[in-house]
């Protein structure tokens, strides 16, 4: 194994998320365990209702598991209070959204600099960092433009710059190319590949599209809240990791019961 794989940036250990619908209990996540490492571009792939977005929300600290552990950068985020979670995300995590979530009254520099204001950073410094981030995503000519003056691809580049400006350890992307045409989608995915590998950041992307997932270094497939395929697990099995009936054990395949 490579050196950076010895210490996971994200550890998910036997995580369950159970929702109650009347008398029925729905397992959105059913005993999920996974390690994700520094410098990896990971795609979590699944159809609508598979549990992939719930999985992302758990890792991002946007929702809490019913049971299990989620350790990011050494912090048990399932144990943090809401206020500490906000601080944690501000310091360690960047987000790229499908809907861009840019403020229409602000130009590109102001939109990218906005998260830095929550860190109490003075205006000149945060604008300088925003300019650098926009240059990184190729928007030198559009820094003074508002969202309505930019294409969808340009707006998503602003969204990527906004995530990068925080210099996060981890970037979470929720269907980041869902509103883009096929040509722009390829441009954005290539950009995300380059940035992650150049800066050795960890990027976790949720998608329903197998082709988009192929741009990632590693693909984790989830069905009905269970990981059914994982490139990393397959590699570990080849290296002699413990398997069950010739297959790597994932999710709740070990047959463990969940306490009610």
C-alpha cells in the first residue's frame, strides 16, 4: 500500500441510519464501513434512494448516524455538538453543490471570499485568497461578474473556487455536474481531478452516473444502504485481507443485528 493510505482521513465504522415511517423502520444506511485516504478522488455511486446522499451527509457532519462511528481528521464527528460541528466544517471541509448556491447580488470574488468572512478574516486578505482560487479554476476574466452574467459551467467553477479557498482537507461534492451539459461536465471533472491530485486533497463525490464515476480514483457502489462494491476493498482482498466465501465482506453482509 502507498504511504498515504496508512492513515485514513475519513473512517466510517459500522454506520446505520434508520428512519421511522409510521410503524416501519427504513435502513437508509445498513452497517456501512469504509476508509478514505488523503489525496483520493472517491465517487460514491448509486441510484436514487440507494443511500448515497445519506452517506455523504453523514461524512460531512450534516446528519447524525443512528449508530456507528465517523472519524474525520481524528475527530469523532458523531459526538460533536452542533456548534462544534459548524466550527469543524468551517476549518476542515469544503462543499461543492449541484445548484451552485451562489449569492446573486455578489460577484465572483465576493462569493468565493464569503466563507472566509466566517473565520473572521479581514477583507483584503480574503479577497486576495479568493482571486487566487478563481485563477486556479481559470476564471481570471470573470472575477467581477455576478452569477447571472456567467454560464452554468462558470458558476460551478466559482463554486469549486469557493470550496478551495478554505484550503480544506476534504471536499464533498453532491452531484456537482447535474445541471451542466456534457462538454462542460467533462471540463469540470478534469478540473476536479487536477486540483485534487495537485493539492493532495481528498474529494468525495456523489453521483448516479457510472461514466462520471469513472473519473474518480476509486468507486464505491451503494445499494439499499449497503456497500456492494469498493475498488479499495477489492485491492485489499487481493493483498490477502480477510474475505468471506472469496469475497470481501462489506456493509451488513456479516449478519450482525442492529439494536432496536
